[in-house]
């Protein structure tokens, strides 16, 4: 090796987004109700958040509840909403102490007022933190997000704040819920399903994807580490031919 040559370590993902799927099947495999799986899944989040700094992950975005998940039984939806309230109440202090900044994306209009108040409070309590930037997608759907964004964009045009001829690729992202976040580099889906289920469609145009069989309640920091390593070995071309 020539003198002075520095071997660059593989670059890991800066923004990882996770579709946390498989809680129901995990519970079913144990003969337990689906909510048992959701509780086990929620408990996995802390380990994953804590693993981020060492892996160089600055942004972690997790899919907790989709705009389509309202189609589930009333009991499961109510159980999930109560789990979200409990999760926020229980985790606020640990998140704040670890320097994690929490944001929520998704439409809050359909969520109950008590939950929204807790979400606002957690965002405010961690607003100054500069550690891991954790984004929780709750009542989030990409198509819903784009529809809401387009509505605001159209309003700006109608009221003369934006000229149609100035609309380009940079315009829409400024109206999305994710406007302050970089695009995800790596999107992971657990549970063996190889689909996106309406998650970050615009933002993930050039993300790398990992579909793994592990059910979310079994996901560990070790598995995240392995996925980040294999991400570092990938050749991201963004449409260009490497020189
Ligand atoms: C993911 O687990 C959590 C939510 C969608 C809220 P699921 O509840 O979808 O689990 P499976 O896919 O039925 O196993
Ligand atoms: C996607 O999982 C949503 C979340 C993980 C919150 P789903 O289980 O709802 O997705 P489908 O129904 O299998 O596409
Ligand atoms: Mg599922």
C-alpha cells in the first residue's frame, strides 16, 4: 500500500428508517393476544435507539401506526393508542437524559387529544437535544402526507406566495412532514414482508432496502449492526456510472 494511503472505513447509514412489523405473528406464535406482541415490540425500541450513536446513525425513523391501521379491530386500535400514551409517559425521561430529540410525523387530527398533548410535550421536552434524532411515524401514510402537503402548496399558490413555474423537485419536500429530515439511507422492514406499506415513498427514492425475516419483537442491536455493515459495503450509484 502506498505511503500515506488511508483506508476509509465503510460509511454507514446516517438515516435509518424501520417498518417495525410482525408483532401480531410474534404473539400468535406464543398463543398470546396481538397486543402482547405490540407491548413486546415497544420494549425493543429503546435498545435500538441506544445502539444508534455507535453506529453513526444520527436519524432514526420508526413506523408505529399507519393511516391504514385504523382498519383493525376497535380493540386492537384502542390497545395500541393506550400503548402509545404509556410509551411516551414511560420513556420521556430516558429519552431526554440520553440527548435524544423526538419528533412525530403523520396526521394528528384523528388522534385523541390526550395522546396529542403527550406527543407535543415529548417534542418540547427534547427540542434542544442534539443526539439521535428519533422520528416516530404515528397515523402516518405517505399518500396522506403528500395529499396534505399538496393542499398547503396549492394554498400558497392560490394566495400568491408561490408561483407554479417555481415548483421543482425541491418544493414538495418543504411541505412534507419530514421537511427537517434528510432522506433515509437505509429502510429496514422486519417480518418477511417485502413491501413498503405506504412508508416514506417520496423520501426513499434512493434508499437501500433490507427485508429481513426477524419479527420486530425479536429485533436486536446486533442485527442492526449487521445491517449497517452490509449497507457500508453497497455501491450506491444514484443513477450515475462510477468513474
Ligand atoms: C406491526 O406489527 C405493528 C403495527 C402495524 C401497529 P403487526 O401488528 O402488523 O404484526 P403482524 O404483521 O400482524 O404480525
Ligand atoms: C406497516 O405494517 C405499518 C407499521 C409497521 C406501523 P402493516 O402490518 O400495517 O402492513 P401490511 O398491512 O402488512 O401491509
Ligand atoms: Mg403487519
